[in-house]
């Protein structure tokens, strides 16, 4: 996989160095700029294009949110901030992930895997078409159509404008966002439990305050704004 050109924008020197040290552990991340303000980052972006931006929210003068609004052409944006209450607002700006400070390397590694998966999807997207009947949908890859049985899908995972249909043995990437898919009548057996996840109700084994356990020891996070959905099945 070709390395992704990345920038880091954070006005806290220790936080910048930590993100930089974590990013350098991955061959897929090529750091081309590290900045302590949105203004400096925007000057750089006038003559350079990047694939990934790691942004803090609170910056001197212009915020990370303002920077993102002016740099929506960057395919992947990850906010790294101690202000978790701003997470919902960032996702309205085509944000792929939100990391809450303080954090450790495993959390950053999880984000990088998400970035790699998303970028792979961008280069090879399967087209999604609902079937005309029965317990099936079709995933179109090139000239071929793969039939996927709805009852075999464990959960759905959102990646910006794409959705991953996860079965026990395979992950199907489709060009349709999670909200659009859940509006389809065929998917009424799925319950949205997080901004990025919807689970098949029949596979829920245990419901906790912060996560759901599905079959095969699969754990899905529960978003605070979606907890009321779980009350419908309790």
C-alpha cells in the first residue's frame, strides 16, 4: 500500500511529538508537515496536497474545526482532542475518527487500521444493490454480483460514505452510507447502537453500559446518544 501523506496540527508541543512518534511506527503514514497553528497548516496546504490530517480542536486563533472546513479536500481527517463533547460536531465535517486525549498507542493503532481500510475502500469500491426479494442483498464487484444473505450479517460498520457488511467469514465494502442502508426495509432487523455501528438484533448476547457483545466474542461500542435504542429490546 502506498504511504499516505499526513499532517499533524496541535499547539501543544508534547502532544504533537507524541502523535508524531506514534505515526512514525507505521510504514503507511508519511508525515509531511507538523504545525502548531491552523494558519501555518493552511499556508502549507496552498501548495501541497495530503491524504490524512490529524487535528486538535483547540488551537491558537483559528480552531481545528475551522481548519477542517477550509480543507475538506483532505480525504481523511482525525481529530485528537480532550473535548469529547465536540465529537458529534466533528463528524459533520467528514471526520473518520475522534481520539480523546489522553490516549495510548493501541488507540492510535486502531485509528491507523481504520485509515488503511478506508483508503483501500476508496481505491476499490463495491457497488451495493438491494435484491428484489427474499433474505438477500447483492454486492457488485466489477462485473460480478455476490449474493449475501441478510441473516448472516452480524453488524454494519460506517466508514464515511461507505458501509462494511460484516459476516462471520467476510467483510463486504459497499458505496452507501449507514443511514441510507438502515432506511431500507430489508434492514429493519438491525439496531443502530453507535454513530458508526448497527447490529443485527438476533446476534446480541449481552448488553453493557458501554458495549454490546455479539456472537463469536465480537464487541461493539455503544454511543451515548443511541442508548435509548437499546431500551426498545430490553
